[in-house]
């Protein structure tokens, strides 16, 4: 988990700023069970304002579900649709890394 967390801190492994695919990948990977927004933000190293934008989009897209009912205990979990998307994203990243290794 440490390598995963290190990867998702401020920059990716090439030292470039992270983009949406890396942030989405981090959120969906971490929220496989119920997670609060503060835990998610801390784990992947983004601020709460940035996280809120991603959470809203991922919930609206059906990739995350909100599992807490009260506003003080809101939690999120990756849905089966989100897991499928994450698997596709992981496969694409893996293929891209393999391509870059042969470049």
C-alpha cells in the first residue's frame, strides 16, 4: 500500500503532475469498502475541494455509491460498474506502460 500511496502523492512516477485518470484510479482503488471522504483524500494525497469534484462526478456516473445517510458520516464505496471501469483503466495503463517500455 505504501508504494501505491507514494505513487498517488503530488506527482506520478515520472515526476509529472497527476491527471484525472490517476486520481480516479486512486479513488476507485481505495474505496473498495466504505471510506469517508477525509480518508480518501488523505490516502491519495489530494485536498478536499478537489476530492469533492471527483466524488460528485463518480457518484453521478455510477462508479461510486454513497453509503452513509447522515451528512456527518458520509461514506463511499466503489460499485460493480466502478470496479469494471477500474479494471479497464488498469489494463489500459498496463498496456501503455508496456508500449512505453518498447519505445
